């Protein structure tokens, strides 16, 4: 990571398989780390084991985003939420997902006679339009509609505008009081007691460019979501099949590796990350090569690997 972008923004892949876990691959789950705040996207079977394997403590996760209610994207959630209860969690947990997910969780805890000791705050996602789910000074997270067999959303993480960087040596040399540093970073000129103006633009350098990440869960290729992923630095897009199985991809509302690359090209993203691989492929290299012909800056998602945004 460059010296000017010291705030961490990266994605850990916990699972990259489609419906059936095969060949040491697990169902979909990812951790997004922004400035040491962890967000979980999807929670397939075995997610809590993968979190443990890769050293992610569950008490650091306060927000979980579920794209849709096919089992390979959420069947690990009950176990994870239950384990958080068993280890004594007290902090609130925010879960974002389709409306029926709340009743699924409630039914499980009712029939297992489990009373969760911490507060679960459920946020219903809208599969019909883009919506803001989470907002802070540093980060915004939105959902957007995808086109799958059942209601499904993707998620986009956008870094907030960063402050300008002080030219420390110059500011100190001019004896500008520390109390004015924050104002200078915001572009406000400093005026000393004698009335002399010190322009903020001369005492600061441009802030680092903001970064963005988009997660496209299960979807057929469709133009509806292109505006929602436009221009992101890193795009994760499902690529379940090779293009020779395009008819099967359409039938099951999935995407081929070539189509994922075409989407990345159309959306003018910087880098593409392929995932959600069919269990029929033990060797994933052909999917990578197929995508590279269309969009060269592409990688296979690898379980246990952090990808910089």
C-alpha cells in the first residue's frame, strides 16, 4: 500500500465456491477491512471456521451483509450468530439482508430455545433499487439490485473524501498554531493576528484518491447494475462457468468468466476479482485466461488472501 494511503482498505476471501463446496473451496463469504473496522459479506457454511483459520476475531465484526437467500450465501449465519452468543458477545450486531432472513433467524432461536444476549439490529435490503445502508465520515455502503432467480443485491463500499495532507515542515516553520491544522486540511486559509493570510492550498497537498469496492453476488449478466459498479477500484464478480456453458449460465441466472470480464470493461473498473466457481472446475486457470482476453487486470479470488482495494 502506498505511503499516502495508510488507511487499510482490503478484502479477505473466505469462500469462493458456488453452491457445492468442493476441492478445498468453501461457499461465499468475505471480510472487508476498512481502517480496522471489519464487515462480513455473505456467510456460507463454514464461515466461522474460515474466520478462525485466518485469524479474524468475530467480536470485531459488527455488520453482516447477506446478498440473497440461497443457502450457499447464508447457511453459516445461524452458527456464527450463535457462537457469538456463546462466547459472551455484548456489542450490537447489525445484519442487512432480505426480509425473510429475520424470520429464519427468529424461528431457529425460538425452536432451539436460545435467547441471544446481545442486540441484533436487522436492516431489510431492497432488491428493487440502490439504497444507502451504512454511512460514516469515512465510509458509505450501498446495496444495489442484481438479477438472479430470487431477490438478490450486490454491495458497494465507497471511501469518504479524505482530508488534505499538511506540509508539516512548512506549517511548523511558520509557527501556525496546532489548533488551525484541521481547518487547513479542510481548505480554510489561516490568518495570523497581524492579518497576514496563509493560503491553505500552499500549506497542504492533495489528499489521496478515494477508493471503492463492489461485490456482485449471484447474477446473470444485465445492464441494470452497471451504474452501481461504475468506476470502482476493485470489482468482485461471480464467474460460475466458462463461456462454453453460457446457455447454462443464462438458465441458472449466473455469469461466465468472459461475461464478468465484459462487465468489468463496460463499467470501467480498475481491477476484476473472479469468484463463485462451479464445483465442476478443479483447475480454475481456464476461467482466469478466458477473462484475461477481454480484461487483462483480473485475478482469481483465493481463499485466505487479502486483496487491496
